[in-house]
C-alpha cells in the first residue's frame, strides 16, 4: 500500500484538513458534500438497507446524528474512492446535501484483497457475513451473486425481514441470509464442482420462486406462521430450506 495522493480533479482539496497519519493511511476532516461524485460503494459490500439510510438521513436533519469515520480506498490509478465501511452514513450525508465536516480514513492500494483485510479488521467485534472471511479468493468473483440474491429476497418479501440475528419463523435476518447463501454457493463450488459465478441471477430467482411455491403446499401447524404466509406470500423461512434450495439449483442444471 502507498500513502494517499490527492487526484488532480479534486480542486476543492484545500477544504480537506489532514488530521493525522496512521501507518499507511491518512485521516482527513472533509466537508461531506465534497464527497459527492468521487465516492462509490465498494463492489463487495452488502446491499444497501434503504430503511437504515433513511433513518440516518432523518437523524442528520433533526440534529441527533453522531458522526463517525468513513473508510475509503482508492485502487491505484482509479478515479473513485470506494467506501468499504460506512456506506449508509456516506449516502445519508450526501442525500442531506450538508457541508458538515466528516472524518475520512483514506488508503490507496492495488487490490481488493487489501481492502478486504481492512474491512475484516474493522469488523472483528461485529458479525460479518462469512463471505468476507473465506480464504478462497475465487469466492470474490461470485460475491455479487450473493448480494443480488439477498437484495432480491429483501425487496420481494420485506414484511419478513427482521434485525434480530435469531429470527422467528417465518422471518429472516439479512446478514444471516447472506451467510446462508454463501454456504450454499460454497457447497456448489467445493462439493458439487459447480462454479457459482456461472449462475445468472435470473436462474437463482426462478429457483427461489419454485422453492417458495413448493413450501406453500405444505400444511403449517402454527396459526401465527400460517397466517403470515397466507397474508404476505413467503413460506421459505418457515422451513429448513438450505438443502432443498441446493437440490433445486443442481437439478435445474442437470436438465
């Protein structure tokens, strides 16, 4: 890694104040609105939770927002800074069009692997989807499929999402769902020798719909669970669904 060198197009760089240098990183105090147009979410981050972004945006407006650092990385020679930690806060600040100062931690690197190491270090005390801690670098090639699959389920079945890491049937937790999808695609790769990056999101969506329709035909003994399934249409998470989903994915490829 190398120290950050401000790109020439950053004509407002003089508004950034260097706070300190930490190892191979520089930390700046920068007006939030100067991040517009030059920052992007890191491509391997979890999908955005619009509810969370909206909550942070509201807290900025009502004065209850508490600042914390944004972590950015620039791939050497690239035009953008990729935010690998703090994307909900970054997006909320940009939506608020505020010039309030925000701390930004910046590194310049040559690979996603370095960013991944920083991300894992930052999140050691928090639950992180298993995909980020796997040693097989090929997994990074199909991480977008995990994120797209999770985003599809969250959008299709929003009434079932819960913040609890131990959701009750028939609900799901988004981060735990990412873990399950990681396990499923990993088993395809390591045990069945199917490269998940060869699967299209449309194929995966089709199998999710098929799995759901199969489960909806099974009687549910719990009135509470049964009522929610009938009302909102998702039966998947009322069952131990992972192995059935793997079987559907594989069977569709064998025809």
